């Protein structure tokens, strides 16, 4: 029998045994910092704005000299006040200390006056005197707020990876980039987990840096041994919650804005052509319908240069694709693009009373169209976008099966495959 030839026999007493999960979209340094910072989510005890500020004030009292207070997870759509803290309120809570409070989607943050001065973020696009920063201003202040030594960075990486392992995850796709981690940080965490006996999930690394030429792509591959792709969270737009995702029609709750593109079709095409010619994959962050449309335009331009079928089989991917339309779903399928998606987004923000509905009105019904993508033949790879949502693959599987928009539900088998085999395939493994 099989048992007779086994080296070790383990009696699991009737328990279910499955392949381990793959999380196809994580940010390890951000996750490690979030695990140690102040949890400002409703689940963490911040049930309203006053409660959030009280948690911040308590943490500030225990802060060491010169340290930056880091908080995460606040979502003003879940508070009765329906607004973010102001700089003045944050300054009062932290007593003049530097503080950085990331919104739940990590695409905007509230920062204290001391941190504004230390970072100079008020000189960058995306700055607001009320304290909520987005875009380049957010990237700048985040870089200063999260400055860590190599030893501290390694400890934070290990903390995040242990949390992933505890959720049954055997591998994570680390989507790093200049505003998310350092090049040395990505190299070190990939090396750390390459050894079979490390006891941590395997890190599949991607670096988000745009390439204009084949030489650019070659240089990046040479500087990151074992890199699985060039792109990662290469941003075409922002997020729905921060109203920075690029939409074809304005936000329902802010008719004067429709977000903005951060990358246009020409630059997308140049990047895709470069990375395809060096034999690796690209990955783009695109959420709003205008952003997904622009990504498809860029992919089509790249295909024109590479020739018919030049993209299929290259393994290119789009992260999130939350507002894919029926037309772009067909385009993604025809181009052989994988969608890396996060079912916990629909769990957290979907439904007629959720954040999607507040920001977008009836458009919430088309968010995260998993059934449509699967039916069109678009490969799916599921993940968490940790720390945006927690490591919880079984909850993600359930979220896809019980999608708030009934017509977008997929089977448990399809959801499980997307969170296991889908991740390996999206990494080219």
C-alpha cells in the first residue's frame, strides 16, 4: 500500500487536506508595520471618529522620542461622521508628534503637521491642507514615515510572512515598488524564503517600475535575481474609497470628480513591449472603468508592435480590475491577461449599503465581475492585498461564492482554484 512505502504517516483523524493557498497580491513591509501599528478599523475598536482619535492619543502617549506613530485601517464610510480626521484633530491627539494614519485602501492617509514638515509632502501633487494626502504627496510622506533599518525591515517581513503561514498560505506574490519597499528589501525577502527549510511562505517578487526600453527591463531583471515580473503595483489609477480610481463618469457622492489616470496607453504599451521582449511579465494596478479601458488600449498598442498573438502566453496581469466592463472583459480574455483579484473587497465594500454603492450608486452591481471574467476564459488569481484586507483565504473563497451581486458568483471549486493553482500559474510556476 501507499502507507507501507511512506517515510512518515500522520493520522489527521478525518480532517480535510487541501493544497496550501497562494496569496497573489501582498505588501509585506506594509503588512508588518500594520501588525504593529494602531488598528483604526471598526473591528479594531474605532467605531467612530472620536473613538479613532482616542486610540491614536493612547498610542501617542506610549511613543518613544522621535518615533512616528503609525495607524491603519480607518474607513470614514463606516463612521457616523462620514469624514476623515483633520490635521488639527490629529495634531491635538498626538501632541505635536509625527503621525501617519493610512486609510483602509492605503491610497490616502491623514498626516500630522510634524510629519508634513519632516517630509515636505505639502510641495507635492495630492497635498491637502486638511491633512488627507493622495498621489505623489502620499508616496512622499509614506516613504518618510516608514523609514526603517535593514534589520527592522527583515523583522517586519518575517512577522508578515508568519501571519500568512498561519492562514494556510504557502506562497505570496510580493508586489513591491519604490513607494512600497526598497530594492534591497525585495531582494532580501526573496532570498530569505528561497531556502526550503526557512519555515516561511515562498515570496514571488515583482517590482513596480516602468520601463521605456528593452534595456530598462534587462537592467531591472539583472538587479533582482529571480524576479517574477516587472510591474507589480504599477499604477494606472488609485482606489474607489479614496476617490482616486479613474472613472468614465463622476463619483455619485462627489459629482465634481472622476479620479485621474496615473499612466496612459502609450507608456503602458512601451512597458509591455519591453518586458515581453525580455521574456517576463508585467502587472498593472487598474481599478476604475476608465483605467481598465486605458490599460486595454495600451495592451492593444503593444500587440500591434509585437504582432498578432504577441501577448498571449506572456503571462501579463492586471491587479484588481474592479470595474471591468463587458467589453474589457472580452479584451482581457482575447489578450491572455490574468486578473489578480481580491474577493474580500466585495465582502467589505459591496452590496446596496456598502462603500461601492455610496461612491458609485448602482454601478456597485458590476464591481468585481468574477463570473463574467471566468465565463470569458480570463484566468483568475486570488489574494488579499494585505494589509488592505487580512490574510484569510477561506473567507475570500466564501466571498467569491457569496458575491453581493448574485450574477457574479462563482463556484467553490473555481474560487478555490483561483486561490491555489491560479496563484502558481500567475507567477509562471
